[in-house]
C-alpha cells in the first residue's frame, strides 16, 4: 500500500532521540533554510557546499499560514512551489455545488504547488490544518537551477514522479478496497511518512477531521468514524480525539 511513500531508513529515524512524537508544534525558528530540519528531505544530498548555497538562495521567504487560511486557491496563477516546514496542510477542489473534496494531506518536508506547473494555474487549493510555515520557492529560478545542477533536476523529477504514483495508488484504493482497508491504508501511509521524517511512526496527532479523512478516502464522515471505532475494537489502533497510536501495523496491513 502506497509503496512510493514507504519510510526510508535513516539514523534520525532509528535513534530514540530522532523519533519525536509529532504534535504539530512548529519547529524552532531558523534563520537559514540550510539549517532547516527538513532540508535533507526536500533537496538531494549529493550537492556541494556551493550548490547548496545556490539552492538556499532560491527561497524567497518563509511564510506563516494560520489555521484555516489558504496558501493558494484553485485558479490562482502559478509562480511558486512551497515546501512545508512545520505544521500540515490539506489540498482541496470544490464541486460545482460547493462541496469540498479533499485530494491530499501534506506534512513537513513535503511539497505543495506541483499542480500548477502544467497550465500555469493551480488546479486545487491548499489550506493549513494548523498554524504552519512553508518555504516559498519561485519556480522559474528553480527551473534555471535544475538545468545547471543535474542532481537537483533529477530530484525534482523524482518528487513529481512520486506524486503521480501517489495519485495512482489513490485510484486503486478507491476502486478496490473496503472502507476499513481504506482507513488502514491511510494510517499506514501517514505513519510511514512521519517515520521517514524522524517522527514516531506509531503515535502521532492527526490535525485533519474525520470528515476530511472521509472526503479523501471517498467515504462518509459516519463511515470514517465507524471504521476508526472498528479498528480500535480490533486492537489495531488506539484513537483518542486527534491522537492516534498504531498498536498492530502488521494487522492493519493484513486487512
């Protein structure tokens, strides 16, 4: 499930010090992008100091987005990519009748705005689920840098490819899985992404509501809540409000 988002092994992820419990609290304020905790996640590691300095210079600002505020909206003109530095976001599209459809959730180290590259306008909107910060990267200078630094170009292509794979996995999930399997796959995916970033992959706070999870998974709020209760009854997870603890990841995967 969600093979493209499986956690990678790293010293920070395996170290007790590195495995932090994610509460959504903003990372400490940092003056330079190269010092950011998510730097290694959103840039290739095989760059020289000079190349890293050039990447550092791309960041035009570190922007704070309050809970419920939009980073960008559908049909906004595209000019920047955004790397989540702290907090979390949801991406959404609006149906003609005004209903919101959640298309994804983004956590620290992940990128927002790729949807705008093709047509020069964003196809979806991005809204903060909590007080969050992003690094703003103007796209045209990034393109120029990618042409000059091939590892950076390959990395951007990899990020875009991962988004395509994630979309394909989502289509498979909606078309073939039962409701309990969808929720289990969602939890395992989120756990893997947190784990690969040095947070706990068994205990975390989900800032999204059950309704938002249901919208993303193609099930109703009531079904999402019922599936969480089912997984808890089967002792696969323990959920208390927004705090979730995975008790049996193998059991979730076997559903």
